[in-house]
C-alpha cells in the first residue's frame, strides 16, 4: 500500500492521556476490592459493552460516504475512504470504505494516506533561573515567532521573527493522541538541562517549537503543547502618557513615583527596562487650535501641541539625559521621549521635564501613539524575548479610523513606523488614525500587553475596548495617578499568572483546545489557564481538523502558529493538507499520457481515463464522429424508439449508441438489459426478503422466478397441501375450509364460524351443550327439568360432571365451553371434551344476581319525596319571612323619617277670580 506517512494516527478526539488512564487502572488493581464493588464494576462493563454494540448497530445502516466519488482527490477528501488505482478494475467502485481483498485490488494499487506528524524542534522548557542568560542584552533563540519567514517585515514595520536557531531537526511519528514528542535525534538535541540552555542564552517557554503535520480532511489530530513561565523573565515596560493640560498633576505624580515603580518591578524580575512616550493629538482643526499664537502656547505653562513623541527609548545607554524642556509646549501628535532603559532616574527626569500641551476636543490621539510605540521597534527598544507591557494612561476618550476626515486627513494609516530623530511622529497630519482591528493586529504580531490605565469616568469605554484587543486589560487610575505603581504590579500579576493559547489558523482549519490546567482532573474544553506561578507547567491538547480543502491549491500547505498571548514564542506547525493524489500529477507511476488503457486517446490517472476533447467513454472508445452518426437515430438507446422515454430508462448512459447501465454500490445488485430495463433488486419482498429468500425464488428482470414448490408474486405460497391436513387424518382443512398457500382459509356456516389451524374449531357453534345442559343442572345444582324423583338417575348415565371452582378452556384438549341461565336467572358454566371419552367439568357454584328488596326501595323513594317536599316548603317559608321582615323594617324607617307640613296646599285654588280693566280711569 502506498503511504505518505511515517505512522498512522487514530482520529479520535483526545479525552484523557493514555498514561493517565493506565495509572488510574493500576492504582485500582493494587487496592483490595470488595465483592460488592467487583459486581458493580462487572455490571457497568456489561452495560457499556451493550451500549457500544447498540451504538455500532445503526452505523451499519448508514449510507456509504464513499459512494459517487469518481476521482481520487474527491475520494481521499472523504473521511475514511481509500482509492484503488488498478487499471483493469472493471466496473466496480474505486472509492472504498473497507479495504478490498488483495485479489480484487492489490495493496500496491491502493492509495489511502494516513495522518502523521514529525517533530522538528523539541527543546526542553527552561525551568531554572535564566538570569545569567540575559547578560548579553536580551537576545535569545526561540522556536518560532508570530510571523512566518515568508511574511517577516523590516524592523520599522514592527513585526518579530524567529531569531534563527540553528538547532538540528529531529523527527518523530505520532501514534494517537500525540502525548509524547520524543524521538531519536530530537531527544538528543533536547537532552541538555534547562540550566545549560539558559546559560547559553536560550529561554524556552513553549514545547515543542516546530512540528510537521500531514492531515486528511475531517480527521481530528491531537497535538500536545506545553507552556512554563521561566524564572526571572525580562520585562519591558513602556509608559505612554496623555500630556494634555488635564493630565498635568498626573505627570508630576508619575515623575515622583518613577523610582518606586522600578523597585517594584525589580522585585518581580531583575531584568527590567523602562521607557516613556507622550501624545496629544493631530495639529489640525478641530482637534487643536491652529491660531499661530495658540500653536506656540495653547495654554498657560503648556507646550506646543503634537501627535506623539518618544521621550525615552528602551536602551542600555544611561549616560545622556534630555535637555530641559520649556514648561509650555506646542501641540503635537506623539513623541517618544524615552526609549526602554534601565535608568529609572532618567525616567523620572524625562517625565518631570516633559511639558504638557493643549487641544480643543475631548478625545485624544492615543491610537496614533499606540501604533507608533508598537511599530517602531528599534526606536522604542523592544527586546526579542521579553514580556512587553505598554501602559496607556489618559483621562479622555480616543479618536479612531475615520475621525481624520474632520481635519481633512483621508489617507488610511499604514501601520508603519514614522518617527524622526527627535522621536516625533512625522505623519500625524498625513495619515488617519488607525482602526481598532489594526491595533489588534499589531498587538498580536508583536506580543504586546496593553494596560489601559484610565480614570473612573472612562473605565467602561476602555474596558469594552480591551475586549477587542488581544492580551489587553483595563484598570482604574486615580485622578492624580498616585496608584500607578500598585496598578502596574496588579495588572502584571494578572497577566503573568494566566496563559491563553491562540492561533492564526484560517477558516479551513479548526483548532480546539483542551486542558486540565494545574489540576489532575479530566481534560476540559478551554484555551486559558489561570493561577500559574513561575515554574508551573501546563499542557494543552490541540484538536486540529481540516474542515475542507481550500479552492486554491497554494493554500494546501500552510504555516500555523500556536502561541501564548503576550509571549514572543510559538509552536510552528508546517501543515500539509492531503487534498490530492500523487497519481493525478505527471511523474507518478499511476500517471500515463496516451495510455493504451485509454485507447491512446487519453491520460491514465489513478486507474481512470481522462479523454481528450475528441473522445469520450470509460476507455475513450467513443469519438465525436460516433456522436454525429448517432444523431441520425436519436432513439437508439430508447426502448421501442419511444421519443418520450429517457435514454436507457434513466438508469444508464448512452455511449456510442449503446446503453451502459449504472453500477450499484452493492455489487450483487445489477441493472441489465439492452435498455437497462431489468434489475434484480426491485422485486416484491416477504418479511424483508427478496422473493421470500433464495430458497423460494430469485429476482429476474423485476419479477420473482419461483422455485418448484412455491408460487405467488413474492414466492411466498407453497404449492403443497400437506400442511392443511389434520394430524388425525380426515379431509383437507377438516372439510370446513380451503387450502391456500399451504394455510387453511376457514368458512362460515349457519351453525357458526370455524377457526383453528385446520378449521376444526367452532366457538360459536352449539355442539352438545343443549344435550348436556339438563344432566349438568340436576347433578350439580339439583335444578332443571330432571330434578324431580329418579329422572336424573335414569336419564344421566353417560357421564358425571366434575366440579371446579372456575371453568377455563384448554384448546389443546379440544374443549368446548357452555353457558346457560336457569329459572332463577342464575348463570352456570360447564365445559366438555370428547377426546377419548366424554369428560364434563362444571362450575361448583352458580352465579346468581343479588336479591332486591323492592318494598324497601318503594318506601324509601316515597319517604325521600316527602322529605324533599317538606324541605322545600320550609325553605320557602324561611325566605318569605325574611323578605316580609325586611319590608316592614324599611316601612317603619320611612314612617319615622316623614315630616308633615301644615302650610297651604300647593295645588289649592280659590273659587273666585278678580280681573281689572286696564283702560278704566275711574276709581
């Protein structure tokens, strides 16, 4: 079998490592085990085995994922599928799920690559003190960087590459979960002690450093990566401060606390350097006032505005100091006042002598300063291997990409370094502010931890901002920055005690992390561990899966880096996606141009023919001229020249005027016929067996061809009538039915309906029940027509009933049940059987209905009616009495409240009327 790997690797996800399970099992075996616990374990194992079998059984019914894969690259891109590239393979499917037999496809013609892994660099972690390793100024050798060699930029762009380790490559192969990384040559190169490595100038905090991985699509590969924080690891702290007028008191406090800050950090690491830079905003309206007088003196005791300035670079040169600066400074964007240095006295002086400036709007140009402080690696003095902290101190918000349009700046920020010799940002008024994503990209490329030290009123804004910038955090700064030392110490403690694994995998590669962190428990899904101390070692298991092959073949080989956030070290994975087969490319043994297998008209690739433009067919046997000839009779592949029918009945393809029927995944299922009209798998089934099974018949051209002794559409009917004969002899189906398909179909008569295997039973027929009724009555219950005198003894001499508590029928003895009611309306039950002699079993006690006391019922009903009537009368009397009393009380109340008026009757009129003549003048 052709292989592309060193050792096959299982694809199961990584729960706990194998050695951990073995240790647990060993401890359990060494302890005395009680009998009860042993039983519980055995039962649990049986349950798990049963569950596993139940889980596996449905899988057999799933569709074969390798179906309809007609090329080698399509086949191997399907999980667990392999390809047979044997030329004379016939019409069998080449893409298989289960390896075919050697006589069908020899191993040398099978291409089924396995996932494998080779460890290239595997140096031991540095666990001992590394202080002696930093005497040369902090230059170290690491296994990887955040940028691959193909993408490394110049130092001005701010990206960091590997320092060029010349360590020899060792190789190893993976076997399952990749829990071990040891190899012959790799172990020898990594066998030196950590102390010797530190003394040689090498600090290693992540292991392994470089791995070569070949991975199939949708197969999970588990790769372990370990991390340990080295003791006395160097720290570069760059303090980037907002020097607008509102931060004047903060500047004074910071200059006084410079020595204390240095002493605090030196307690953490002896290799500590400090730098200082400041920023204001773009020297443009509406950010700052552009009046000439305001540009020189924007405020009292203020310096001219500027964008960013690097006041104090990170360096070991502590001899020169800055010249005293005027108290009033013109506006500026950013200034690198002091690069990273071990001289804390200079830091205090630089901060004290830096003059504040002024601007107009509330937000500041802090993003310009962050971009330059990160991108200008040489000017600031960032070391290759050190934990890089950038403390961003402000009491205001920030401008971001797009805000530059307010000042007429439309050129996007290029993310490059633009500082002059004085540490001033020269492109402040030329380029726009950077975006949040640009800041995040630069932070990831350069392993910077940003600490946003902001005042209380700005904390919520910067807290949300830190969630979009990798490795950043936010903390509350007092109004005068008096707590800056405690703030830096606490934030550094949070950063150094936590490790978070990230990667730069593309969308086609999925990486999921599992770890138990510092516990000994099971692995959980997480990429972050907290509570770490110097020397603690944590291991992450990375589940790597290639979800699909990229459309561009150039992306089939990728360099992926897994790195701890904020540390300039990484594990580099040289990933090769297995998306194609070698036999599909020239130079391979399975690649042949103008092959005789393809009629000299095509290229043989992986056992199949790729025909030229003028030929087609499985072996390129058909030419375009054949197609033109067949156009004269387009119905050559249609049965009966039916123009409405599909070519080859839709179950094949028409090639050169002939039907080539489709092949089924199951080689035993065959489509045949001149027009692919026949098949041997669609006949009728009985009990899920085709034609009732091979013993009954076979499926030929859509119909069951029954074998002798069977008939019917599914060959389920037997032609023999032996199964319809009663065992004691007699007629077929006892003369009460017909024999169909070897089974009796019973008839219904006036006497009743016959049933049973041989139609020999009739539960609804009367039989001898009436004949035996009187004798059973007189003998068992002394009732009935024969109860008087000697009538019972004279007439009932053939049998004597046997009393039973309850009568039950036994069909095997051919017993008949009889039920009757006597003159007292009591039910009595008996049964009889005539197998051999007559035997009668009768129920000992009759079932009589309970007696009813009719007089009591009548008297009770009458009494109930009378009592109900009396109750209704009493209720009516009670209600009317209550109503009358209420009405009388209301009447009495109204009578007492009535007032009689003795005045004149308002409707009374006198009997006489007096009229006066209006024109009468006399008296």
